[in-house]
């Protein structure tokens, strides 16, 4: 019984970690950093398709636009990746 509780607890912690802990790639230097997300989302790795270029979000494909919007919401707007 204790083993089942232990396994359940570990799985629960891993799932919660997946929802609340993220990794972002710095848009200028390319280094990766761990951060705490402000809301639960399954996505873990965040990067900026625009980076430090002069591209506009409208110049990107739909998939990369979504990626940039998530990067802006979770990383840039929280003062990370400066």
C-alpha cells in the first residue's frame, strides 16, 4: 500500500512540475533558463521565432506566430529574457 501511495505521489509531482515549470531559450544569447509559469500549461519549452531580428509577427507562419505569442506571454511580459 505504501508503494502505491509513493508511486502515485511521484507521478503527481511530475505532472504538476510539467504544468508549472518551464524552460525558455533567451532570444538574444540562446542560453536556456528554468522559470515558474504564471498559469498551468502543458507546454514546457519556450523560444522566440523572431528573436532579435526585425521581423514582424505577421511575417511568420501561423505555427511560429503561436510560438511567439506564448513566448511573449510567459517570458517577455514577465521581465525574463532581457
